[in-house]
């Protein structure tokens, strides 16, 4: 039987470029080669698309861009092509593709842009669609969806670019309602760039201005002193949650101000919580996944506050997929290897697309 052609897209122009490279290298290494022929497409930090025929180690190191056999490439939005166009010596070659795995994070990667292009192309792809990707990238939309579905999040508010002329008044209004300390973050960002803690009005106004340098909307949330819990949700028609894990710092707790905690560095699976809490949080994770319209996979971050309140922090629609990543380790605790995860995601993407196109 002929192998299916799976295209892995990696890199991108976001601040998560290197994370994408690291994840993509492990994805490429773990795609079952008895079933799939792998085609690699890299996007440089400046946004250039290149067909890459080299090794996954070159992807991880960032050396892939200098491979002399790279060629300009694009995904054709024309479903007649249903594939990738490579351009060499002014000649265009169509490479048919059966499924795409967009291992991309951040803006222009996990925010719906690539997903929209793939929708136009008619090529099945792994993960959330345009709307879910955009809604989960935009933290204000995530808050609004969760509010509608009765899923608790930190108390929050939003400042838009149109309100810059009244920034002092808006900051005073928000601080008066929510109270310090506050977490200030760009509404659209896959990383912690532009995120700050504000303890007074002066710090709040400064933090808002910093956040605006990264996006045209700024979300302000109540700072939560809490434990940070993690769930991996997997599947299409009947998504399920992993056991809940916990990320802890050296002193045994998680502080939201410590933005540099590395994914998976101090991950405890299962988290030291009661069976009842495990069950409840897993159910909430699946409910949030469905509410946002997610499919395929997502990593959900929760805060468990000192008084026992559970708050959803964020939904990552294309989590890191390194061997050491939080999502991978949570799924491995259920007995799924990274190869199993990738194979299942590719299969489900093709099956799901059959209903759409």
C-alpha cells in the first residue's frame, strides 16, 4: 500500500520560533515511516517558506535554513493542487499532500492564519480549526467563551487601542474594580513577552504600555497566588483528558509571577490532589476544550488557588511536542508514546476532514 504524504510545517515568525523547531524535530523523528512519507516545510523568522529535505537534527539546531537543497515553497490555496508548490530554477513542481501537521506556535502559527490557508487548500490538518485557534490565542475571547459556559477564570478586563487616550482613567477604573496586584498581558501572544505584574497605578500604566507594544489589545487579570495544574486533552468526537499534572518551582509551589518556569522541568504526574479533584478538573478540561471548539489536541493550564477555587488560565491549541514537553509527558502517563500520539493525530485529522470537504 502506498504511503500517505504528511507535510510537517515548522518555524514561523513568532517569538515561539525555536520552540516550534524543537517540537518539529521530535515530531519528524517519531512519525511512523511505515505509513507516512514526510515532507518538511520550514518558515524562517522573516516569513520565507522553504521546502527542506534534510534531517530533523538540522531543524532542531536551526541549521535547516542554510541547507543548499532548500527550495522556495508555498501551500497552494487552490484545492485542485491539494498540495505544496516548490519553485526551483523558475520551474514549479506540485507535491501532493494527504495531511499537514502544522507544528507552529504563537502569532501567524497557532492563531488561525495557517489554519485558514489550509481550509482553503482542502488539505486535512492536525489540530484546531481557524475559529478555535484564534479564540484561544486571543485571551479576551477565551475569557468571554469561558464566562458564557460557566467555567471560572481570573477576574479580568480589557483595554483596546482605541482607549489609549484615556489609559489613566481605564487603568484606575479596572484597578478599583479588581484590585492589586494585577497581571497585565497582550491579548494575543503565545509567550510571556510583554507580560508584567503590577502592584500599583504607576506600575499598571507602565505594564499596559509594554503590553501594547506586543498587541493592539491588553488583558488585565487579577493576580492569583496558586498551584499551576496541567491537563492534556486529546481527540475529536469524544475528547478525553489526561490525568492532571502539576508544575512546581524549587520551593514546591507555583507563582504566576515566575514566568520563566520551563515546560515539564518540574512536572508531577499525577498532581498531589484528591481523586475527586482529579475527576472534576479532568471534566472541566474537556468541557473547556469543547466550549472553545477545539479538536485534536490542546494543553490547558489551570490555577488551583489557596482557597480551593479552580480557575482556567489558558488553552494552548498547539502545545510543545518535544519528548520532554508537558503535553507529551501527560499523554505518556496514559500509555501513549509520542509516536502513538502523532500517528493518532494524523489519522484523526484525515477522518475528520472527510466530513468537511
